[in-house]
């Protein structure tokens, strides 16, 4: 399965889930933006008050890894719902943004640890 098919299936699955529960009326741009931020905060809670090294250890724990994956899924579900709502193609949006970022952050401009 290619990425485009996978993305389309995810968009359809998310929209079906929302439609079957009659939640579309709640999925306004404002509410979706807020929900993305809320879910991102829930993801951050897993790593709050730990060092960078400890954060790597956290995701090596099977239970914590599933919890982190669930939070990431929540974020992406809301992102896909938002994209569906405003009729934006994620592939086009990401590739356009990466092209702009290539100009903004050319290779060698920022220091790296080599």
C-alpha cells in the first residue's frame, strides 16, 4: 500500500468515525485547533520534569510507548479531522512547507553536531 492510499484511508476512517457519532457539528476550526493543543499537552505530560536521557528511557518501556503512541494518534486524528474540515490535502501541504523550509533553513546554515 502506498502512502497516498494509506493517507486517504485514514482520512476516510476518521471522517466515518466522526460522522457515525454525529460529532461533525463540534468539529469547527476553533475546536479542532484547541483539541490538537490539548492532546499535544497530554503527550508532553509523559515527558514533563525528566531529562532528555530519561525521555528516551520512557519510550523504551512497552506500556509507556503505547500510551505515547495513543497520544500521538489522538493528535493526528484531530489533525486529519481539521484537514478534512478545511479541505486541505496533507501531502501537498507538507511538501509545500518543506520546500519553503529548505529555503529558510539551507543545509549548513545551522550548526550540527558532527
